[in-house]
């Protein structure tokens, strides 16, 4: 490996792209994409949310979340209804189809995780995750 492929940003970015690509290969035929996975998971956990709250939880800008939700609604993964207490707010929740696609995506993610970890010990994977979480915390301490 040359120095470029050994840099942290390059390795982490390349790993992320490969994970997303493999996940997309498994889920795209079912009409769901990796970028929708965090939204599905958040909605599973909170049941109902607003676009602004979802953008904050997922860590994306509002315009990106708006575009994602439009696609998800069009594909029957979510539904949006008006908030009874504030007509300007729209509440987002999973549909039955969205819950089914979340299960499919979860299974696909486990498959990609197993593939990515081939040849590694449980200890090596745990150490990689521990270090990654520490690095994220370091960068969040701004």
C-alpha cells in the first residue's frame, strides 16, 4: 500500500463506500436504498417524528431529509399526516411496507457486516469498533 491508501480518511471513506455499495446490491432490487436505512431505524424507535427531528437524529441537512422522505413516501415506506396540534407540521411514521423493508435491510446489513469481517477475530472487530467510536467522540468534542 502506498501512503495515500494508508491515510485514515482514505481508508474509512473507501470502507464506507464498499459497505454502502454491497448493501445497495442487496436492497435496491426491493426498492429501498442504504441512505433510507437510518430513517427507517429512527422511525422504528420513535414511532412518529417530524422532518426536522429526523434530520437531526440522522445527522443530515433538512433539504436532504426532505428529498429522502419524498422518495420514501412515494415508495410506500412512510406516511405523513398533519399534526392535530399544529397544522403546519407533518408527522412521519412507518408503514407496514416500511417495517418489512427495515427487516430486509437489517438482514442485508448483517450479511454485509459478516462479509466485511471475514478473517478477523471477534477481538479485532471489537478493537476496530472501540477505536472508531473513540475517534468519533474526539471529533465531536469541538
